[in-house]
């Protein structure tokens, strides 16, 4: 579920103002009017909590050196050449849709990549970059990119630092449950397949198999987080219309 960001930082003030965007846009398939929560952080003042959750957009501005208080942005990932890239550099100079995969062999992650890839022209038209990050090695990332022909950028995170930064959930219960099982069967019927070779490599078995991901939309600017969806269990996908609305309508409300 997509959620509005909140914080317990003693050095920040959360100013939350709900706005309502215009009517339905049939051309883009957007659902009815929706609320937006905008955040501004100021030092040495108490916190005002945002009590309500909205599905949809969450625009953030002014958070010095962190995506949101309490979450480190020191994390880095590796590109397919093995170069170290700071996590926030993925959206520092652009708006990016960043998909976080469970692991590179995951059948449901291949479906996620395919669904996002099907909207690449929409992202391109809005000037939005498409990125996927997976927990694993550069070789695993290369295999995933080759197998799926994913049209965006693919990065490896062998230390899971980016997943920890966003506090994505992990655990056996996020895999072994009825919802996840039904989604795996559904994906298989749609023609997607697990890569068992990648799935049973050492680093994936040790941790990646239990890891869940999500979808983040951020930038331009290291501290500008527009949207976050955290998977509750395997295959917990947001509505693609919601993702498109968050990243592409009115270019992030700027």
C-alpha cells in the first residue's frame, strides 16, 4: 500500500496540507480526485503528525541530507559495470521510478519489471527515468537484464543497504502466505517463470529470498521523495495507474 511519509524526528516540523487535484482524466485513466500531502521540514520545532493515509502522491521538500528523518541515504548500489553509485544519485538530477525487486530470480519481480516496462513510453514522455534495484551481485543483475530485456537501468545491491534504508520488510511470513502463493500461481499462468538458478545462489538463499521490495518515485533532488509503496508480502503490487499519476501528471506538481 502506498503511504504518506511521517517522522518522529525531534528536529523537524511536519506541515501537512491536503489538496485535491482536478477531476478524472480519461485520457490517462486516472481515478477520481485524490489528496496530496506536502511536507516541509524545519529544525528545532515540534512535530505535527499527519493522521491520515492517502493512496497516491506524497511530495517532500527541504529535508537536509535524508529522504526522511531517521532513514540514512548513505546507501549505495552497483551499476552493471560494477561502479559504486550513491542511492540518492539515482534521482538527484531527474525524476525516477525506482522498483525494488525481491531478488533477481523472482517470478513476481519479473512481472513487476514487465508491467513497468509496458509503460516506458509514458515515463519517457514525462521525462521520468525507469530504474530497478535488486539485492544480489552484478552478475545476477546482468542475467536479469539479459533475460527480461528490461528497458530501464538495472542496479545490484549486494549489501541490501538500499532496502534497509527504506525499511522494506523481510521474513518467511512475507513469502509463505496464501496471498503470495496465489500471486505466484497467477504469474505462472500469465507466462512468467522463476529463474531457479539465480534463486538458489548463496546470497539469495541467505537473505534475498525473504526480502520484499517496493516502488519509490523521487527527484529531482536528493531529498525529494514523491511516492513510496512498500510491499507487505510477495507480489503486493500498487495499481500501475497510481504509479503513473504520481510520477507523470504535471511533472511531480512542480
